[in-house]
C-alpha cells in the first residue's frame, strides 16, 4: 500500500468506470484516509449526481474467496478497509462497449467507481479482506429482478485470475451464471410518460413502438395523477431515469371559468411542481412541454429567454409550471404553439367545416377565422422526435422552442390551406379580427397572444430541424381524409 500519494483518477476502457488513487496517511499507529470525499472526487470526474444511500461491507475470511460477476441497477463506489483484491469488471450495458473487460488490484489506497450495469467481481488475495461499497439506491425485490450476470469462468472474457478458479471459494449461484453470449444486457432505467392518452402522449407512444424502445411506461390521470402528492408514494422512483410530462390542461377558454381555473392550476402548475420535486430528489431527467401562452404576444418572434408575461389563466398556470421545472438540475422544457396531433384540434375542426361547406344539402356557406393572430403549427410527431433527439444526444439541459418551420401566418391562412387541401374550397374562409371574434363569443374566452411565433435557432443549433408546417399540414389532412 502506497502512502502519501495525491488523490487522482484514471479512466478505463469501460465508459464511466473510474479508478481512484487515495491518499493514505500512515504512522506508527496505523493509517488514515479520506475514503469518500464528494467535492474532491466530483472535481476529478465522479458523476455529480452520485449520492449514496447505503453502505455495504463484504468480509472475506479466506484468501481465494471469489464473487461475481454481478451487474446491479445502481452505481457503486468500491474500496477496501483491509486486505487486497483482484477485481474484474465487465460492461453489461447494451451498446458498443458490451463485453469490455477491465481488471486491476485494489488495496486500501485504491478505489473504483462502477456505473450502473457494469458487472462487478473480485477475488480476495489475503485472509480477512474487508471490501466496502457505497450504492445510490436501496435494495428491493423489484430492483433485484433487473440484475444481470455473466460467468466468472467465461473463456471469452479471458480473465486472468491470480488464484485459479478451481482452487477458489465460490457460491453455487455464481457457478451457474451464463456465458457472455447468453448474458442479458442491463435494461435502461425506466421512463414514465404522463398524459399518455393526449395528442402528444399518443405521438410519443407511436414513436416508442416504431423504434422498438424498451422501458417506457405510459400512464394517464386515472392511473397516476401527477397533481396528487399521495400518488407519488406508490412508485419506486429509483427504477426510473426519466419522466416525460405530456399531460396538461389545455382548454384555454374554459380555464377562465371558476371550475376550469382550478383544473388548469392543478394540472399545469401543481403537477409539474411535484414532478420537479421528485425529479430533483431522485436525479431524474424531466421533460416538460410548455406553450407560447406564457408570453403576452407583443414580440413578433419569441426567444427562449424572453420574460414571462401571460395574459390569461392558462398562460399563467403554464408559466408557473415552467418555473418549477426549471428549478431542477436535469430538465428539458419544449415550448410549442398551435399544437396538432391525434385528437380534437383546430385542423380537425376546419376539415369538418370544409366538409359541411362542400355538402350541397348543408346551408353552411362560409366560416369565419381570425386573421390577426400569427404563428406556426406544431405537429406532435415533430414534438416527439425532438424529445427523443434531446434525450438521445445528451443535449444541454434547458428550454427549447419547438414548432414547425416555415413562414409565420394567421389562423385564417391555415384554415384556407385546410379547406383547399380537404375539398378545394378555401375561398369559403372569411377572415375576421380577434375583436370581432370576442364580440360574438357566447362563453368566457381567454385573451390570445397576437404573435405566437417561436425562434427555432437554439434547437436547430443543437442539430434538430423540424419539418415545414405546410408540408406537415398537407400530409396530415391527406392522411385524415384517406
């Protein structure tokens, strides 16, 4: 064991597997070391979100005790109190590094950080070896179901054990572990998708199914009410890595009523605040969808950093939710406008009205649509793609605008496009002003931003480019008519 060396870290051929050299201070009485020092070790590359919740000790009475190879669904920081080991680590995470092996010896002056999904094994080289490790999740039966293993004696791994395995002390369970060719890769942490039955939720589900992604759980308010504090205790959050919040109260005008106001604040502010609290506590990535209604619409093109100035209850509740989510360390807020997906929406309404105009037996001859509110459509397919792009590329956390690309137009122009594509009768759309629309309203209406266009430069610089909204619109109408 080396005394008085500096704390330093060495990377390995397995991504995220880090070896630490620990300063050990010795004298005639024995020795002392800082076995775990978060600030110093984080500065050297230890993940900042590694926060141990449990400390375990494996005492190995005899030289030759050999354990492994086990991969558990948590990170570990391994060190020794006494003795020496030969350790072997195998990457059992899916990907290019699956099957990579790293070996080294550890004594009390060396430690190793083992990421989730990397198989761990060791052989005691001295009697009375005390092997200690910190973990960042509590053991549970549900967690145990996700373990994966590989055999210590697999010739493909070619681990050069100092003490031949036939002379070692192993458990019956370790003898039966599969060879690498039959080993099950560690599954990724789960992702919870809220609002699964909404337009965006359905688009996310379609993306997951089309790409064969695993570990996604879809829930709606009848299964998990994310605005209910008591609902959170029913979920083991240590099994999850990401929450995608596709749930929201989107009835903009009804939010101005007494009942709607309460529902909007519950779903759009209280719910995201509880999700944010949970994400921060368990170090989860939180994806949240926002709206152009957080702005007052006086700026023709809105950037992500524009100060909030919502005009109505819906916008106010969405802004409050954004503020809560932005307090977490790992978040993506995707800000959209004029959302169109699988469900009730403006385009579907215009298609139905176009059909009525085209019906010779229907007296409807024209449809009035406002022409002094300006923006772009956001299609949920693009929104789903953007969410997975940000997650898959480990893009910088923060807020990103996301709408269709292309020119900025009024609702009336979009309505004409829909009518023309659906039945060739775009001339039956009559533009009106917002003031006229409000004057004819028979129920409470929310004030609308005049300008809803969002600047797409930030997400484009990250490498994601959305489809022109006109192309998406024409495809959407044709598919709906088919």
